[in-house]
C-alpha cells in the first residue's frame, strides 16, 4: 500500500447538509442517527452513504485523502468527512475520534473500505497474504474498538462490515483475499458474541461479484495475467450468480440499511450474502 502517512486533521463538515438531496428515499428511516462509512468515496461505500443520507441520517464520509472525502461528502450532501489511510491504525483511530467529537458519537459504523489482489496461489507469498489482512481485517478491528465504548455506553450501536462471498467460499486466483474476508467474517461473529445484550449488533454483509470499480480492476488484472478476452472473464464472474448478472451496489446498500435499523435488533453475528443465490 502507498502513503501510510495520511493522518486525520480536523472534522470538516461539508458546505451543505441536505437530507433531501437525493431523488429516491430509502425504505428505512435513520433520522438523526450518526453514521460513519469507511471507503465511502466510490463504489458500494458511496452507495451505502447515499442511502443513509436519503434515510435522514447524519453521515460522515471517511475517505483515503481529504480531497476525495470532501468531494464525496459534497456530492452526497453528507454531514461531514474525515480521512485516513485505513491500514494506518493510528490515523484511522484519529479520524474516527474526530468524527465522534463532531457528532456526539457514532451510532452506526460501516466498515466498507478494503480491496483485492489477484494471483495464482503459486505466486501468492506470505507478504501478499499479510497485505490483504492489513487492508481487509485489521481496520475492521481498529474501527470496532474505537466505536464500541460509546455504543455500549449509549445502549445502541450497529457495526456492519462489508465482507464478500469470498468470506463464505473459495475463489480461484484470490486466495489471500479469500483468507482475509473469511477472517473478517470470523472477527464479526466473535465481536457479536461479546457485545450481545448491550444493544449493539455486529454483522457482515457479503456481496457477490458487484458492478464496481473493484471488479473492473480485477478484470483488468486477470486480462493481463491470463490473456483471456475481457468479455469471457466477465461471463466467468456473472456465471457464479444464478441470476446471471453482477450485484448492484444499491442492493447491498439496502441490506445495510435494514441491519442498521431498530427492526434488526435481533440480528447479530450473521454474514448475510447478497449474491443472487450463489451461496
């Protein structure tokens, strides 16, 4: 990973906070709840933040850089933004602390930021495995530890980690990523047991192959490494889903909205697949 010195500075509210900035309202109301979404500047994270804003929540965007976080927050009409390299635990803790001070506490944490690298197992060494763990597992623990004291004290909290169907099954050429996402799911289940009865629920949402830039990047890498036509590679991705298509980010976002609501107070320690029947 590049740039491990991206420290959070001040909490920077966006120029306008507009709960009606989005044309389509979410089904679930989260009025006045404070929501922090990591990796909210694009893809699934951006769509999750969009859905929470539409539902009335006060959303803080956490991005990798101040520029990307500010741009996403302004586009979304989010309440504010902070930034950090999530692989830098101190920077991530600082960013979350700044968001908590500005909002009075985080009610919902969405651990969305992460990434994948593709390689056959013969070219996947321990360093590659550690990189995937550093990116996809360690920030989940760091962020959860940062928000849990406040959630438990207030008697309400939701921690939702965007894992993957790669945390529930294996896929070829992404062994390190699969291992990391399995670890993220296991961590989710363990924290859920420790917090049961406190008013805090801890769950994972596991999308199948989704229509995001992460999949586009994976297709690019596989095309380079295998020489196979991009169209054939895309068919291999969509073939995994019985619906025969990629998952839309908004479909993941609405699963997250439900888990964050009062209606899901009995749902904890779960890894919910949004994958068209693949799992």
